[in-house]
């Protein structure tokens, strides 16, 4: 869950009643004398009990955890394994029944992104593709062996996919043992995703499937893979008609499937025997040499007509038991499909206008007038009455529009389904919505990515020309287009909030044909307690729906009691890795990708286990993720005003705020520090005293103490300077940053290594990054042991205070 791929190699010892007395090295049981010491040296008489392996095979540990997890934990496990660039179980023999299971459900939340580079008339075009992997139609190259082999098939496959990372666990990996119990017969899958560069192994996304164990003993799995594959690669110890494997090889050779036979005891180079049939010797040849030849052959075979594989088609294989066929899962899917049938075939950009009308222009206008209400000029009483009347009229319009069929279906399912079915319903709804909008979003994101890169280049050149303004305008239009086309569960929850606020403001009871809005806070509280993130600040309107949030937290208190909560918030520039850091720290699933993905602020409850509650003096952590400061599509005063409002709210809300700084750009750092210091200054004025830790990410050498000391000194100087400037603006008596907030530059500044170990999309997370995140988490929690955390009710009151100060 912490994105540290080394967890796979942690040795797990077998239980033994005699562990303390066991010897690390087996001792010969031969009696050695002066005359026969040489005989003792060459004896093989070792105590069998002593020579037994004393730890469990790492993949047995992984599969045991997988077998004993429920569907949702399995889904999270597979998502994290995929992020670590590890292979995923596709076909899994049930240890009890020997049925072949396909955990299709676990793949549903995986999205893969890749870039295809094509050259035409000396011009290279790079096209980005991003989609749920279960929908992707790709070639599949399957590997299996017939008989025993001294060569590692998995290691050879790693050389084809990523020669710097062990995608498939193999016999030479750390912690491997001779025996394994839960991996034989398991077929794992991994995808090669090109980066659109000259050094890509392959030019398009390819699925690689690896059947573990002897395929002569795993006939069902071998036949399934043979049917599904675009190319089959078979490893054999020898090619001999007398071998047991001959019948299988003959059948594969006569089939229409492209086939590559790798022969362990043969020295021959690649031989093209018949159309789409090759053999290649492995004897006395380096793995590099073999993998290069294999790449060429596979490329050649896939350059012509070939079959494609789509993960979703596994549900049609009769001999496979698919996890999604469970009744509880199907009930959740059926409820979700009722919503999808409403919006299927529609222009994605029009869905929110039609089915979620309360949060669009009506809510945006309400927020605008509400801000004006707090900055009245001229005839104040008259203007106040006019603005209040306008607000009420907008609420009336929201009430009239609050009867969409989508919201009726959604809230009915939330209320009527049992907890487990409700969880399936929510997950299915999100999965199916994402699938609907994939193509539209992929196209917009490609344009956004290209324009964003151009803006960055122009900004680095300090370009003052019309071109920069034009590109920023283009980026703003793309951002609005992206905003319209982005549709997910968070928008449905936002609509629930607006329906509730409108009816609550007008005190209107629901008619029989309207949804029972009074139940909405309770429904949302149940979801928040079970770990769903809830929107705290609407990023589109830039406003906190106080009536909704207060009622939601009140329901949380009713259900949990007034628990002690530590609020951890984060601030930083756009795409600086804030959400990724929080996900790695607490095993959460905040949205992460390039561009401005998080809009506004989201809160998620993390429950502490009973064992550590007393140690840390709080019961829950409320993690607040926020949108990026200095958004590229915003410009000038609008950016500064927006950022100051966001920073003031987030800093005031958190018991501790992580200030996330990415890279070593002094100008960018200055902008962020100015906003942050101003926010802390405002907290001082309203008698709030939050704390902060500066997180400096993507530092090239986090071990260079001297360089880091110099960096800390310069940061302290900048903070002091910013504090003096902010003091003049806020009319405060402040000489340095530590006058504003308790801050120790030696302890409260942390340096993080870069996130990726290599270049995405095939790079795994850097273990050094995971270590830094966990060290930071320990520091955060240890700081909170010194003070008692406030109950939820105080956080509820704080929101109101901050909102009024921030208008």
C-alpha cells in the first residue's frame, strides 16, 4: 500500500517451536577424526531437518494474502502491485477446489497510459492513449514451458518488458526458495506500455502472460492461453519426438497461432521454419542475445495481421470461474447499470447540465452573489436585501431542478442496498462512468498535455510576447472543456450537497415525487466513515458548501461520537505530487495524473487501530487533499486571489499542513512561500496556531547534508523576508517566520527523492521515495503525541470561522 516494491522481498519465516535454538548453518553428522577429515569434507550426510528452508517463498506469501482477502482488498492489492510495475494474477487455481478462477474484478480500476510514436514523411507524431486496461484491445504474447528447465522463463520475460525491474518474480530473485505451493498453475499478466520514444522495445501496448509451473500439468490454463494469445512462446528442455511434450508441440505447430519454440539444449540461432513458426536455441547464449532475437521475432509477428486480447472477454471462457459472477457483485452492477443506461450515448460534456443541474450555472451564480454580499459598497442595506433576494431565487430554482431521474436512482440505491452491495454499486458506477468518458477525455488530455508543455517552455524562457498569453487562453479553454467532460461520483455527491442546501435554506419538505433530501447527510456520513473521500471545497465554484458540510459532520459525530481528530492538509503547486504523497503515506486512492486533476479540496477519514490510539492521543486522521496552487490555465490577479483563499482555508483547517515544494525552481518556490506565509499570518490574527512541515520533493541528492543545510538556510531567509512583507500587508508586528508560527528549520524541512525509478510509464516507484514518505508520517504522528487533538465538533465550528474570514 506504501508503493515500496521491495516489500515482495521481505523474508517471512516459518513458524517453529525451536527457532531460538536452530543453527544458521547445518552441521555434518559425521564423526570427524584426524584420519578421516577429508572423508568428512566430501560427505553429503547432512541432517535433513537442519537443511530445510526456513522461510516461505515470497510469491506464496503474496498469493496467500490474495486468497484470504475480500474482493475490495484484492482490488486494492492489484492496483498497488500494478503501480509497482509487478505482474498480476490472471488465472488462479483455487487451492481447495482446483477450479480456475479469473479475478476480473480486481482489474477494473486499473488504467494504463502509453504513447505511440509514428513517423510519416520524416515527421514524427506521438499519440497518447489512456484507458481502463480491461477495455484495451492489445496483442497478447504467452509464455509457458513443457517439462523442467534450468533457465528462468520469468527472467527472460523481464528482459523483454523492463530489463531494469523484475516484473515477474523468478528463481534468482532475493528470497526465492526451491519449493513453492501456491504459484504453480498461476498465469500472471503484465503490459508493456511504450513512452513514444526511440528506445521503446515495442511501438504499441502489448500484454505478456506467464504460466508458472509445468504446462504439461496445467492443461486447462495452457489451453485458455493458447486460445487467447496472439503469439505463443514455448520453452522446452529438448526437441525430441520421444518426449512427453511432443504431442503438445505438434498441436501448436499445426495451429494457425504464431509460435516461437525456445530449446534449452540447442545452440541454433533463430530459424524461420514455416510462416509464423520459429525455433531458437538457448544453449551457451547470453540472455541479452536471446531477448534481442525474441524482440525482433515478436515485432515481426505482430507487424502483420494478428488476433487481439481484451481482458473483459475472460468472462466468456466457460472453464473459468469469474469473481464478478457472484450474486452480490451482480446486484451492485445491475443498480449501477440503471444509471449508465440513462447517460449512455450522450455527449459526456452535456451529462452534468442535464442530470446534475443544481451544481452548474445556478451554483456558480449563487457563489458569485454570495461573495458580493460580503463586500458591499454604497447603499449597503438596499444592496444586501437585493443580494439576499437573488440568493433565495437561485435556491428556489435549485429546488425545482432537484428531481432528476439519475439522482433518484442513485439515492434510492444508496438507501435500499445492504452495505456490501452498496459498496459494489458505488465502485461499479465509478468504473462504468470512467469507461464511458475514456475516449473523449483521452483526446482532451492529449491536447492539454501538449499545450501545457508549450506554456512551461515559454515561461522558462520568460517569454513576454502574445504567444504566451495565447497559449494560456488556449489552456484555459481546454481546462473548461476538460471540466465539462469530467464526470464521476464526486459530481453526484456534490449534487446531493446542493439539493440538500437548497431545500434546507428554503425549509421545503420533499414532495412524494422528489428525493428525500433530509437523508442525504446520513447517507454521505456512512460513506465517509467507510473511507470514501468527500468534497470539502468545490473546485469548480471555489466555495465551501457550509450547510452541507456542517450537516455531514454532524451525522458523522452522531454515528461515531465526538472523536478526537487530527487534521492533516497539504498545499503545493499544480502537479507537484501532493495526492501521490498522501496515497503512499496512508494507502489512500486520491486521483493522481498529469495536469490539474484535484480540483478544490477533498477530505478522507483514516481510522487508527485500537493498539495505537492512546499513544497518539487521537482516534482518526482527517486527510485533506487540495488542488494545486499557481494553476497554469489561470493567470494574473485571479490566480493570486484564488490561491490566497485556498491557502487560508487549508492552513486554518489543518492541525498540520504539509507545504509541498517540487524541484529546485527559485521563482516557483517564492510564489508558494508568499502564499503560505500570508495564510499563516491570517491564522495568527484569528488566534489559530497550526503547524507546518516543508516537503522538498524531487531533490537530486537527498543524502548531501552540506547541500541540504545550505538549502535550509536559504529557505529560512526567504520565509523571514516573506513574513516581514506579509506583516506590513496584514498590519502585524513580525520580524521573522518563527514569530508567526512555531517552526524549526532543522526539524520541519524534509527532502524527498524523485518518485520514479526511471522514466514512466514503465518505471516503478523509487523505494527511497517510499522511505521518505514513511519517515515523514512517523514525524507527523510523533509531533501530535505532544498535544491533544480537537474533537470533530471543533472542526465543524472552525469551518464556519474560516469561511467568514475568507469571503
